[in-house]
C-alpha cells in the first residue's frame, strides 16, 4: 500500500511532464486545422443544439430548462467517457517512456486526465450561451457545490483510470468490452432523458448505474435543484471504494507493469 | 575516494513469457511454473565504483540491455539485491517524447520533459540545443518535414545536454553527416567526461575502446568475464 501511495505522490510531483504531454495531446490532434482545438467546443455545441431542439419536443419537455440540463450532462459525460475509453491504452501507448527510466505509474494516468480536463474546459464555454439564452444563471452556492461534485468525480476518474489502465495492460480484451459498455452507459444514464416516469425496471437501472450519481452531484447544483444527500453519499462511497481498489491494485502490480508492456 | 556506485548481489530477472510456455508444451516437457518464465538475467553479482567506465559486451539477447534497464529502474529484479548510490540517467532511445507534427522548437521542451529535465533549465538548454543542432530556419518547421538525420540531431542534442552521476547508454551511434559526426563525437566525449560513472553497452569495439576502461562480457544472462576493456574485447572477439 505504501508503494502505491508513494507512486501517487511522485506522480503528482511530475506535473511538468504530464501537463506538457497532456496539452500536447490536444495540440497534436488539431495541429493542422484552422479552428484548432475549438473543434472540440463546436462539435459538442452542435450536438447539444440539434439533439436538444429535437428531444425537447419528443419528450414533451416544453420548458427551456431542458437545454441547460442536456448541455451540462453531455459536457460532463464527454469527460467521463473520455477517461473511460482512453484509460485502457494509457500504458500500452506510453510504454516507450516506461522503458527508459523509472516513472510513477500515476503520472501517465494524470497525463490522460489532464488532457480530458482541458477538453472539458473548452466544452464549458458552451454553457455560457446556453445559460444566457435558455436558462437562469446558477447561484454562487450552486457553482461551488458543482465544483465540489466535480472534484469527487475527478478523483474517482483518476482511480478508475488507474484500475482500467493496469487491468487492460494485463488483459487486452478489456478494451473492446469497455468501449461498448461506455456506449451503452450513455443511454442508460440520465443525460438526454430526464428521470420522470421510468417504471420499476427503469428505476432499478438508474439505482445501479454509478454514473447517474456523479451527474447528479455535478449537474443538479447548477440547475438550482435541492441538494440530495443520498446522491453525495453514494458518489463518495464509490469514490472511496475505487481509490482503495486502485491503490491495492497498484501496490500489487507496480513492479510488474514494465514486464507486461 | 572510490565509493561504490552500483552493487548487485545474486541478481536474477525472469520475464513472464507465453512463447516459452508454448515451446515447452510442444516439446512435451512438464509445465512447471519456473519453466514458463524466461530468465533474462542470471545470478549477477557485481560492484561498480565511482568514476568507472564500464563497457558491456555480448551477443544479441545476452542480457546487456535488460541489465541496463534494471539499473535504470525499469525492471524490478525478480530476486537478489540491487544497490544504487546516486542519480541515474539513461540514454536508451533518444527519440522518446518526439512529436513529429510539432516544430523543432516545440519539440525541445517535450524531449526535456521525457528525460525528466526540469523546465527551469529550459532557457539555457534551448539555446544550447539550437546552437548545437544547427538547423537554422528548419527549427520553425514540423519535424515530420525533416530528414531522419535532422530529426536525430535535435533528439541527440537534448539527450546529451545534461551530464549525470551514473550514465547508462545503450549503443550510442554517431549522428548525421561527416561534419556533424565530428561535432557529436566531441559532445559525447564532453558528456562522458562530465558524468561520474558510465555503463555503455555496445557492439562497437572502437567505441568501447575509446570510452571505457573496464569490460563485462554477457552471455545468456550471465556475466561471463570481467576485466580491463582491451582484454575483454580480445576475449569476446576470439569467441565470436
């Protein structure tokens, strides 16, 4: 366990490494395009506008509130799914670094999370016009709670990223399974639909879907909903379990990671 | 004073290998757990003192690179002791961190980060690398437009910019055209003379003779012989 905790601390300390490569990850993707990284913002904005206008009527949700609901949920989902989809290849992709010298494993997970946070920052820009046109601005307290919710989400993502990175390095078949699960999870999580009349099965799916709780703790305060302590409790529970799991796994496998590359 | 920089005692390293597992199964041998593993380093006991320049000889697959990787902290030994006093810098693959879409200038901080060089040293180091690589206006172009020799110049310049307490090198080759090769030789020599202790794995007798004083011959993961570099080169060449 001590090995793992040390790895995490050492990993954070290498911030010069993961910030420069995390940022370069995005630069790399958009290097030769004119709009550059603002394609990230645009494509998400496009999704929100088209899907939002369509589904608003489909679900019979007349109030403008749906647009802000969808936008926040989708932007956060981009972060969650980005981490989940890419964490499987963290070590296999960066193996050449790991074969040069001794690196804390956490550094490479932070590299991914940092680049996903930069993407999130670009996507947050969408919320400004959305709130302006369709919603009411969130309160300061709401924003603070939302940030707190995101911090819990962020740290859970770090832990889950570590678990997936290690297990996928060892068992490569996890990666394709993961991709399809993430796709299904998008539809099983209240992002484009709202939790109204789901019926017994729907309620059950919602109860066992861990993503719902994280969406609640980040999105609800921004929408001015009352804080539901139950959501926070479950999210914190998942967070603690994931962190412990990640640390135990890292402690057991740290010395073997390079062999599995 | 001659202090011990590196000491290993009965160090072993085994790779988990599915390939060998299949091979053993095919030849009808019993599949014990030990046989599923490929032993890359076998019973390595050695002491290297401050200031020693050690050349590592041996055929392909003898364990030279694996041994250097163990010293670099990449592979943890399966059993045995490993003691290292001082900071270790490895020079295995100079291109790690290079982004082909980025310009020459943009690549310098990336290469620095990949080698763990603190950003605070950037201004001085960039100046040094730009001057040494001598690529002129090409520095502003993406390095995918460079020839492989030009690419290597930047990577080499960053890789050799910082001296180390213990320097590990795997087959450092001459870089670029004739003129640049001279420059790179001078720079390599400077790096080596500024670094405390050197371990260099190479197939080139000329390099080993120039840079090393002590030689180790590896064979099948074991140290076959240890002695003055000239004798070791001779012995290695006779057994070839």
